[in-house]
């Protein structure tokens, strides 16, 4: 039987007996006081026995480690910072490279905070302002003139070229004039089929409209005589 199942069964049996004991002890004052004292005394005794049992288990589970094998024992990991690099001591830290300016090649500043660059920009702005004030007729850059790819003249594009439009209009008028003078092509009409009668064999009518079909089989005047 497993140890845990044995402990559970013992706990259930003792609980039933304690319930019965508490039921009868609660009937009288003397029984209540006596049971309370006995419960506190027994609880202290049983708690000491349980602690001794746990200590014996720990001694059995923890094997004795010889002094020669201390280096091969697996121990807990040492917590180490993983974000960023470790801070070095200022005394042992190598000196940093000085900041150099990309404009004047000086040290201690960069090109954005360079005083030489700022002074030169101020001088250039002042010269530009002086030139604007002295020049009464500032030169305005004129855009490049337009050129037509059809007539090779400047000032317009191919879509707005008058020469091209005039030539297209002239070609259209010539086509219209030529189309009016020429006769339309003649269409060959099919020849009409002559109709023959199936009764008398004459042309120009059909069997239904034949006037000679009633006379067929009738005696002629000569036969009667």
C-alpha cells in the first residue's frame, strides 16, 4: 500500500474519532476544558514527531559529497545581465576617439555646431542681400521657348500647329470633292428567272393560275362534227 494512501486512511479514521470525542466533551464544562488541554498537549507532541521524521528523510535523500568531488557538483546558475555590455571601470576603460568636424577638421565639435561654417553662411547671406539691394533690374530666368516638331517653328506645339491643321482641312475637302463627282459603284442585279406552267408548258404563269387546265381533255369542235 502506498505511503500517501495510508496517510489518507489514517487521517479519515482519526477525524471520525475526534468528532465523536468532541461531541461528548462539549456536553459538560469539565469535559470541554479537559479536552482542550489534552488537544494542545498532544498537538505539540505529534508536531515534534513529524518534524523529526522530515529531518530524517532529508538526511537520507542528501548523500554525503566527498571533498575531492566538489568541483563536479552541478550548482545553480549565476545570474548575469544579458541586455547590453558590462560597464567597465573608468580606470581600465580605453580612451574614446575625439569628435572631429567634417567641415573644418577641428576637434571637439561636429559639422552641425561648427562656428566656421556658420560664419561663412552668414557672410554669404549678407553678400546676397547686398547684391539684391544694388541690382534694380534683377535678371529673371526665362523658360525655354516652345518648338513644333511639324513645322519646326517656335512658340507652339504640334497639337496647336496652324500649318498642320490647314493641311489636314485641305486633304479632307479634296476627299469630299472627289467622292461627290465619282459615281457610286454599280451593283450587278441578278437576272430574273422565267416561270413556266407545269400544265400547259407556257411561260409567264404557274399551275394554279393556268387557264388551259380546264380545257384539257375536252373534245374539240372538229371531233364533235
